[in-house]
């Protein structure tokens, strides 16, 4: 397709998009997801008005019931007449490059509601719990005018921390079977959670997990040791506080203590309370100015992403660089160089 | 089984589960902006369901999508549905490789250039 035809196609697509037609959004997402030529201009056009929507991320280990919980939460928001976008990420098979995207199964009850738009995405090799372009897709949904966008991470392991780059409020969903609070700490979930949810709370082990999480959160906040008198000249409470000022991530300032809630997505138990908590977090985000901090942090990530992607593209499409790459391989194979010496030559050319 | 076969052939498959209404199917197809809609109809209602989905897809400005599928469908019905713009329909015992080859071929011819 030549550039003019493509530009015409994008114009038509943008018209649908700004007219609020679902088809326009769906196709815009495809253009962005496949990083088709012109996708950056498209994003630039729709993002001009800046972030408006409320973004809530759901992450947690596989089997935690994230999809069911997102479906339950979405149903509640629909009762409040909020227009919703939902992005659900599932893993791409590393063997075939294909993917089985099954999150819609849990959302069948709401799948024909015109007030909700659900899009499945495959990770396509991206780690971190999101697909490579999930953040951009959330931006598209934001620009499309949804009141709220729910993002569900893939749920395969312990490195799903990228959700913070897509969401204002991060809900970490655990189940009694997902292990103890120590595992959650190791996985870095303490740092990213704005709200903890212990789902399938009717199962044995749930009260214990809730208790452990609360203890771990207190410990993190330093409050568990505040009342303990100084021992051997070291005030542990103070030591903890001090450590926190240096180590604590920027995203957890004073004033929000991470709650641990219990839900049962299948019976809807605790879901209303979860919505209330998400609202409270929203109020806190806005009143404390934290929302602005998070949006700025996100903007920085996004700028880096775009620059990284373009630099890679520009670098490797250059014939000079391709030639230097081949020469580097020859040198290494002849015993005359290392990847570092070859890379030095290439970087020298690029930065000249 | 079909879904995982397509996954293993490198497709991204949005699996919606069983017992979908035509409205649910078309809604999902539009939101996910898919290339192909594949339906399995074993209930005998294929002469209602395939035309209905085809009509809803056309109405949704999604007539570029391939509608295909399978089930226990008599030869005459297959011919009639194809006349109405439905793609190839596969009977019981079809190998998944045939279905995958068909979709690949369709994609290559419709998305050439």
C-alpha cells in the first residue's frame, strides 16, 4: 500500500474513531498492535487531548481469577452506567507465535453490552505482563472517551510489574493457593499494589493470607516497629523509616495505606467494596497530586519507549550498519574481535 | 481442539466459549477486529446461524471478514450457504491441517500486495 492510500485509510479510520464508532476504535487498535506504518502519527493525533480516563490494572498469578474478577467489576461499573474499555492480555506461545486468547469466556454475560468494549491482546514475546503495545491501546481507549479502562495482565509469573505503566490504580489479585505473603513480597507485588484482593476468599487459607499480607504491609510502612523501644542504641522504628525514604519507590507516598480486601468473584461477594476502594484511591490520587506524578512517570516511560523503538529501527535499517554488523561477525569468527569491539564501531558510526 | 490447532499454527485465536448467540459472535469479531470468524454448529441450526452472523457482520461494516466453520451440514446446505457468501464449511473428520491451509490460502489471496 502506498503512503497516500494509507493516509486516506487512516483518515477514514480517524473519522470513525472520533465519531465514537466501535469499528474505528477496533481498527485503530489493530494498526497500533501490529505497529503498521503510520501508527505513531495515529497515536499522536488521538492523544492530543491528554489522559482523561480512569485506568485500573489487575494483576496476579495464574488461576487467581483475574478474568472473573474483572468481569464482576465491569458488571458493577455498568450498573453505575460507566462506559468501559477492557484490555485482557494472554500469553503468546513461544513455540508457534500463536496465542489462545480466552478472557472473553469469563465475560460472556457482558459481551453484548454496547457500553463495554473488550479487546484481547497476545503478549507477542513481551515480558512484564503486558503486550508490547498494551499501553498504547489503553491510550486509544482513553482517547475514545471511556469513563474507565480496566487492564488485565497475562498472569503467567512473577514479573508482571509493567502494569504500573498502564494504570493509575493497581489491584493485585491473589488466592490462598498462590502462596504466602513472602512470595508476594519476593515478586515485587508489595511495591506495585494499591489494593490487594484475596479472591476465592471462601477457600481455606484465605484468612491466613489476608493476615500475612496486612502484617507485611505494616512492616513495609514501618508502623509495625514504631512502638518498639530502641534496643542497643538502635531505634528500629527510625531505622525502618530512614530506609524507607531512600528505598521506597516514588509511587507510594504518605497517605494511602494499601488495603487487603476479600472477594469471591463468582458470588460477587466483596466486589462492591472493591469498587468503593478503587474510588477512594482515585480521590486520594487526585487530592494528593499523586495522579499527576504517576502521569508524569508514565509520560517519561512512553517517551523512552518511542525513542528506543525508533533508535532500533533507524539503526538496523541502515545499510552501513548492516555492513558493519557483517564485518563484525567476520572479525569475531577470525579471532580478531569481540561483540564489544564490533558494537563500538557501529555505535561510533551511528553517533557520528 | 480447533482453537489450539490454529494457535499451534501461529494464529492468535480469540476463544469465546460455547453457546454464543450471533450477536455475541459479531460483537466479539468487531471489537477484536479479527480476520476470520469460525463457528462450530452442531445443533442443526446452521441454516439460521450462518446467514444471521453473515448478515450482522455485513451490517457492522465487517464484510471483509471470512466467515467459515464446521459441523454436520448436508451438501445442499453447504452449497446454499456458500451462495450466500459464507466461506468453506468443514464436515466431521476434517483434519485441522486442511482448515488451517484453507484460512492461510484465503488470507494470501485477499491480502495480496
